[in-house]
DNA sequence: ATCCGTATCT
DNA sequence: TAGATACGGA
C-alpha cells in the first residue's frame, strides 16, 4: 500500500454533505460512503475483506458518541479506525486514541490529511504480523525450542530462496515476516491470476506476475491454497448461479449491499425453493440426490437466518425456470468430482 | 534440482 | 482464521 490509490475506505457520517466532500477527496480510493452506523456494521461484518480502513465521525444522530468505534473494537473487527469531528478539544482527541482509534482528524478535513490515511493501514498490517509472530514465539517458548531441534532430524531451518543476508551469527534464526494479504495485495493476486491462462496459474507464475518485492513463492502458494478453498466453499454454498459479475467476494461491496433483510429474503426464496423441491422433475431423481439437495436447502435457510446476508447476497438470483436439483448434481456427486478440481476452480474465476 | 499440491502446524 | 511450514511426489 504505497499510496491512497486502491485503498478501500468505509466512510461513516450522518452528514450527507460531509460524505460527499470526503468522497470527492477520496476519489482515487475505492471508498464506500455510509450514513447509518448499523448499516456500516453490517457491511463490516459481512464484507470485512473488502475494507482497509474505517473513517467515521464521532457523533451520529441517535447514537452514543464513539458507538461505531466501540462496536468495531468489541466485535474484534480488525481494521484501523480513524475518527473525525468538528470537536477540536484535546480531551476528545485523547479519548479517541485511548479508546483505540488510530488517528483523529478535525473537520473540515483537508486533502493532505486524507492523503495520510494509507499509513494507518500499514500500521495495522504491521501490528497484525507482529502480533501473530509474538503469539507463536510465546507458545513455543522454552520447551519447544528443544522439541524443534529434535523434531524430525530433517531440515532444521532452510532459508528461503533469496535474501542475501549477512549471516552474522549462525544461531540467529531467520524469522520470515508474516505477509498480510490486504485488499491491495489480494487485488494484485487476483489480477495476476486473471492475466494468466488458467492451467498456468501456479504459485511461481503468479508471484512473477505480481512482482511484489519481498513476497515469496511460499507466500503465494499458501494464499493460493486458501483462495482455492474459498472458491470451492463458495461454489458449494452458492449452488445457484450468481448473475452479477464475478467479484470473488472480495471486491467492491456496493454491488452486495442488501436490498432486503435476510428474513425478507428467506421469505421470498423459501416458497420458490419448496415449490422446486416438490416439482415432478425433482421426484424423478433418485432419493440420495434429492435428500442431499434437501439438506443443502435447510442449510441455506439456516445460514440466511444466522449469518445475516453473508450466505445469500442479494445479487444471487434464483431463476424460477431452472431446475434446482439438476444444477446441484454436478457438485453433489462426490464420486465423479475428483478430477482436476483446481483447474475448474480457477476456471470459475473467468466466468 | 525445482516446484506444485496437500496436510499440518501455530 | 490466516498464513507458515513440512513433505511427498511430479
């Protein structure tokens, strides 16, 4: 994250004019404006991955001061929060920082202030990687140091490819930094994958395309593994086709903003689904398939109730003329599914 | 020797 | 959970 460009900022303010102004200032960002605290929270809960930073006013009509910040911290939403307010009292600023905000800006915001925002994303990412590393070394404090050396007699600590390094003392264990895949890095990752012919989308090639200084093939491989897992899960969950453009669930969340509450969606979807489940073509399919699809359906309802909209984004459209069971058979039959799975996963990216 | 995919670890 | 690491095998 070297500049403002590509930064995903959620701006929350109950003043529409303010939002507009800030939005203009943020024009080189992928920013989302938001007037309502609860809506902001829902966005964060469902699409945390889509944001790098939250910029919010302290006071919102009908809300307690700092309410959004409090909620974000309470729910462990791992994003840097920058507060803003017309209030320029030093106590208010201190209170913000003490509560856990990363910075405090007094309104009206100036462009140069906006231009500093990217730094807080870096700070957050740095903290994340440090935090993780600390946990690890804490857990493996004294005893496991011995454990590790006697662990398997194989490679003790192979150093990774590059890294010229001076090698002052041999005992100095080289600890590789944790890479945090923020939306910027993930964006480059996606971009790379899409620019490569699917069957060549392997760690080495992706790494090369990304061209990020310090990033290793192992980093990419690890992320790729998680990403494929994510795609697979989503494919199973979707089970219906999404009509909108494929955004991998990571890009601009505006196209996901719910038009209906989850319960409304369920009410809308459920009758259609029930109808499908009882339709003659459905009955013709063997019981095993029918049963599997029924359990999926139950699961879907459950998720819709419990996970807010995360399992059924509003842009997923159920085509009423489309036989639901038929669509599912492809990925429900485990028997013939185990062929070139990674290939087909990648393929879905280009849909 | 390189590197991919999967499993496992933290 | 996310990212790192281990390792078998192509």
